[in-house]
C-alpha cells in the first residue's frame, strides 16, 4: 500500500470531446479499455469520447458511461506507466456520484462491461425523470446554513462538495423561490445548472427501483480496496453492501466534504484523481488545503502524478 494515497473518480459534468484519446495513443492498456467499452451495446464510446459531438456526449445516458470509460483508461494507463498491473494499493477509493461506479470498477468489484451497462441504464432513467426539477450551485455558504434556509421548501442539499460550494436540488419554481433568502443568508451567488431533473433528491426515488434491478443483475466480485461511499461517507469493504448503497445514492445527497474528511481521518495525505478534468482535486484543496493532489487525464498529467503514487 502507498501510504496515505486515495484514488478519486469524477462525476458527470467533467466530460469533453477528446477525453482519453492522448492516453490511448500512448498506452496500450488505455486503448484496450476504450475497445472493451465500445463492445458494449448501444454506443461506440471510443468515437463518442474522442470525436463527439459535444451535444451527444453531454446527454446523461451517454456522458455517464463515457466518463466511466475515460476514468478507468486513465487508471490503467497509470499502471502501465508504472510497469504494473495496478498502481500501488491505495488507502481507499472514492468517486463523486457517477464516479463511485468508476471507483468500484477500480476496486475490482464490477467489470467494466457490467458497470457500463448499469450506468447507461442509470443515465437513461435520470434523463427520463421529471423535467420539472432542477439544480443550482450555491456559492459562499456552507451546507448547514443552506439546509436551514431551505427547510420545508421542497428543495434539498444534493451535493455538499466543499465549504462554500454546495448544490441544491428540487422543483425549479421552489429553487427560484429560495434564491433571495439564500443570498440574504450570505450566499454570494446561486447559479442554476443545466441539468434535466432534480438529481440526488427525493424526486429520484422512482429511478432507484429500476436501477436496483440493473444492479441486481450484475456479477459482483470482491472489493480489493476500501470504498468511502457517497451516501454515508463511511468506509465499506464488502461488495454485498454496494447495490443497496448505489440504489440509495440516486436520491440521496453526495456527502463529498465528509468523504474527504473521512479519508483524512484514515490517514490520507494525497489524493489522485483519475479521469477527465480536475474538479475533485480542486474540491480536495478547499476541504484540506494541506493535502497533496494530482489529476490524471493525459500523458503530461500522468507523468506529473507518478511521484505521488510512489514511483
């Protein structure tokens, strides 16, 4: 085990055309990951990730399997660069919303094809959910203060991403109705997000049952690494716990601030993000300013991350 290292995996919103292509051109393991993913039914994920178009990639049912594929490609390219089957064992793994599935694949409890099938179904269900709901980012106010303002409004905290960076979810008119109150309580900005529904809110309870069917149909292996889960920010080591956790995750808040602090309590000092973008690395710095971070999304960032992985 590499002392104090936690692997992180990004969620929806990190997708961009071209993601993973440079890694696949340099590392055979990344290229094989895209080939395997593209054998799954419905979409040629390699073409979608590398060539787009962006509008098609942004569709929830496409973005979720695409980000998962690019994330696992980044992890496998890193292992290849180290001359190993896997990077040195982490202290734990965690992923933000969709990224939790990537973390579970990285831990060996789900195969990439099974995970792609599940997250595609998850994306389809979320995409088809009630379009009257929405989400908004609240900047400059912490989750507890926000929860007090929006109590009984029909709006909930969906993502506690970092101090001063929280996402709320609920009916669009209700979000509009609480905006002035949030600003009056100290929020610097309340920014509506371009999403199709109120994700990570009670509105997603209808998604959970069908998602549970897809989760139950998967072949589950053992967790090689400990997972810090979104729904409870607790450490889990048994794959048998995962389907229920993932079903709850669809309608429960993502407790990211608590997740990172739990990792620190375990002894984490270093966080390496695998996949497109560096959003999670930035959030870690807001939560734990003293932490060391890196993100792996292309050959240059991979090389920069290697010293943090014990290379």
